[in-house]
């Protein structure tokens, strides 16, 4: 076997992205400013000093767009490398972990990612600076503009990286005897595959990837949809945590709802599924009926419940009155609004039940027979055989249940958009929705969305970790 | 290996946690019967309210109306331009469902049946983003549509459906993968191209999961409230769900009319569920779609 040739200039593939990073990103990083919590906008002193604060950032003042473009350029130059370098790190990780990617080594991942990031940053700054300078100079001549010299440096770096990648690849292909170039039919398969998934790729890019990046960016900006977006550092987050009572209230309401409704629904669903699994008569009918509420949703159902829960003439209180109980005012009483919503949630317990029932029906009979031989009956059989066997489904139901319950807002919105009596129905997502679309504070809303994501992630990770102790996968860990 | 073993094992039989099964079965059935009364009662109440006359509705709290006011349905329908709303809703629902079916099944076929570079990577990316709450993307998506000038048109409600979502694609991919690759190879030997294999072999073999997706998409689009609320601006474009909102007038709700209108709006989903419930419940049990 031929000895592997040393790849030329190997150190450069690591060095070039780092040089780019050092040249452009470090000076503009300005860590102190990023965490600057003073209320004044002091990020670009020259810019703010020249014009009134409001005039600068509202569309009311005509002609501020070039200034915005200039500003965008500055943000862009700071931000794109950050994203770019994140991409590089992730890309390198993926390339390293997935051995399937033929020929793609860590260094190449970094190299290509770096080239892309630098190219993007270079184009962006040239574009932004060009459009900004053309008109901003006449608008506010007293402002001094930075020439984006960094753009040129980045451009050169990017070109260098691409050349290096190609050279490297050539060298390796020659060195590696096992390497087979893609055949024509393989190329055709590739093309066909991408053609089939193209609707998916486009949708993913436009409706998932772009909104994700855009929302991550927006969470660090002051962003009112009618005015111009401006850099805000971490103030959205600190304002939420420190100054915002409704934020904590909504978080509390949501936790209340989540930690009562999720266990309740799962227990109820499990009980029903166990009853169904006795396979008595009419089980098909019961299954259909219990699942029915899950296909009904929307305004009609929520208002139906409003009618059922009405304090004077409602169905539920009439029913309670039969037993001499005076029912509470439900949706009109701050103490009872959340229990009311939890009751509503329990009405559609059927979805969870169907999943658990399917799991129960998959438990092999011989396990029970073996258990019986060992003298297990009733509850012990359930505890030692049934529960472990359905634990993967229980786990799935728990994770999706928690994540779904944290995101409750539709029922609350329709029943009480302002959060109901004493804001007792102001759930987190309802507050987020109102922040975004009534207050139009898109930056704050984006920050809130990411906080929620973090909360859900934490809970999922906790459950995942705990699941090692109680979830049993038949046939080992591979399935 | 173990999967074959498992298949030959008799499944399902927790049948007996207890020895004296027949008594347990009777008790279970009775309890379930009670439960289904609780589940169905609100709907029965809805129907009964819809049939009560204006004078009766606040007074008579029994389930059976004294006089059957069938004309409530007509009155409710005419109290707002529900004809237009129905037309709009059908338009959005049908296009959205078709779009979602086409986009998702094409993508799923690509993921399941064609080997190409980057397939696993793209699929992993898609799965990774499924955990992210919808609210994260809601705001930028709204801004995107508003910048495109699409707010006030049906486009934001229809176009995304055509571009396939991770969840349905994932379900369909699972189902397509259970069809042996030898079908594809045989068809290729006969000279069929990829598109023909997709439409003539794979799709017909996947009817149950396709039906499930149709029903869920239909239900989601038909019952969607927030999408139309955010993106539709003029009353002419409103959907049935937005139309129902009009019953929450300032003078309190006219419950009998509201219930009548609600029943009309809910009827298509209920009928669809009644016809397809077998498919849906199987699909649910297999794929774990949360309704």
C-alpha cells in the first residue's frame, strides 16, 4: 500500500479561520458592551451623538435607512462570524462523528465552513457599506464611517480557504487508493434524491432554519415591527428576569398547569387503558368515543366549555348541585380558572389513552403466564410486568405531554385573551403571543420563546436522564 | 432475531391481571360506559342547547328541549356570512391538505427509497428541530410573511403546507421503509422510473398512513384559529372558526345559536372521524400522532 502523502500546508486549514476570527471578530466583539446593562444606547457613540435617538430608529424619519444599513453592517460584521464559527464547530463535529461522509475530515469541515462564513461576511459588509455610504454621507455628514477594510481581508481569506480545500482534496484523492470517484449512476441517484426532498429542504430552510436564526438574532435586539431593529445586548433577557412581574406570574401559572395536568392526564389515561385492555364488550365503541374529543378543537370546543363551566347555569355546577354542592365560579374566579382548564384538558384524555392501550396490547402473554407461575397476581403483575413493558410508551407520553403542556395558550387565549381574572390564565405562551402581536415587541417575544425552549429542554434532559432508571427497552439498548 | 421471535409471541394479553376475568370485564365495561357518558355529555348538551328555543335556553336545564327549534340552525347560519366563511375554509383546507400530502410524501420517498449524499445529515437536522416550540419560529415567520406582503392573503396558510414538515415526513418515511426495496428493484427492471414507482407502487401500498395524515391535516386546517386570525385581515376572507367568534358579542352569547353554528362547523370533522376512525386509531397507535 502506498504511503499516505503528507497533505500540503495542513496547519493553514486551522490557521486561516483563526486568523479571520482574530482579525475581524475579536476587536468587534467588545464583550463589555455586549453585557452593558445601562439603559442608554451607547454602542456606536458617533452614530447616536449625531442624531436624536428616536429619529434614528423609527421609520417616521425619512432617509434613516442608509444609516440603518450602516448599522446593520456593523451588526452583521460582528454577528456573522459568530454564527459562522458556530457552524464550523458544529460542522466539524458532524463530520467527525459521521464516518459515512466519504472523505470529509474535520479539517475540511472547518475549512469549508470557514470559507463560507468569511465569504458571507465579506459580501455582507461590502453590500451594507456600499448602500449605507452612498446616502448616509449626505444625510449626516458629521458622522465618520468606518471603511470596511475587514471585508477585503475576509474575502481574501475565503478565497484562500477554498483554494486550499481543493488542493488538499486533490492530494488526498491521489494518495488514497481506495477512493472511487462517483459513478454516473451514483450522481444520478444523488440528483434524484435531492429532487424528491427539495420541497422539504426549501420548507426547512425558509420556515424552520431561517426563522430559528432570525429569532435567535432578534432576541438580542430591540425590535418593534414598525421600527428598525437595533442591537440590545442581553437586555431583553435581563429585563424579563429582573423587571417583569408578568413574566414570573405567567411562568408560575404555566408550571401550575403543567405539573398538575400532565400527571393527572397520564394517570387517567393509564387507568382507562387498563380498563379497556380487559377486552370486554364494546371496546371498539369506547375507543372511538374516548378519542372523539381529540378530533374536535377550535373555538367551538372552548366556548362550549365556557358554557359548561358557567357559574349560574352551567352544566357542571348544575350537576354538582344535584349532590348539594355549590360549585365555584370556575372561569370567573381566579382560584378556579386553572382547575377549570385542567378539567378541559382531561376531557381529551383519549389521545394518550390510545397510545398506552397500544402498548398494553403489545405485552407478550407468556410474560404473564411466567409471572403467574411465580405467584404474581393483581397489582404485583402490573407493577413488575406491565409497567416495565409499557415504560417506553409512558416515557414518550411524558416527554411530549410536558412539552405540549408548557406551550398551552390557545384555550386561554380564546377564553380570556387578557389573562382572565387576576391574570390567573396568563400562561407563558399567551403572554408571549400578546407581547409579540399586541405590544409588537418582537425582540422581547423572541427572547421569551428561547427562554421557554430552554425550560422545555431542561425538563426533557431531566426526564431523559431519569429514564435510565425506570424505562425498560426490550432487547437491549439498540432499539 | 428478536423481532422475529417477538412477532411469533402471542401479544396483547394483559387480558388478565386478575383471575376472575368475567367479573372484571363487566366492572370495566360499566366504568368505561360511565366515562363515555361523561365524555359525550358535553356534546349531547351542545345538541340539546342548539335545539332549544330562545325563550327556553336559559330556563330549561333538562337535556330534552320542550319545543324542537330546528330553525336555530338556519338562524345561526344566516346571522353571519357563513356561506362565504365555508367557501374560504374549504379552499384553505383542501389546498393545504393536498399540499401537505404531496410535499410530505415526496420528501419521505426521497428519504426512504433513494440513497444519496447528505441524506442522513438532512434527516437528522429535521429531527433535531422537532423539539423546538412553535412559538420560536412564529414571530420571525410572521415578520417574513409581512415583509413579503403576504399578510391579508391566503398564501401564509397554504404555501407552508406544500413544503413538508418534519413530523409527517418522518411518519411516512417509516411506513415507506417497511415496503421492501425489492419492489423498487423489480419495477426498475421493468423500466419504471422513480416517479412511476412512487405513484403506482409505494403510494397505493401506504393508504392507511396517508389516510391518517389526510384526516389530521384536514382537522388541523379546518379547526385552525390562530393562523387565519394572524394572517387574514378582511372579513371577506374569514374562515368558519373566525366566524364562530362573532357570536361572542358584547351583549353576551346567544348560546342556542352559537351551539347550532358550532355543530355545523364541527360536523365535517365528526363525519370524517366516524368514517375513518379505524384507520385513524390504528395510525395513532402506531405513529403516536398527538391529536
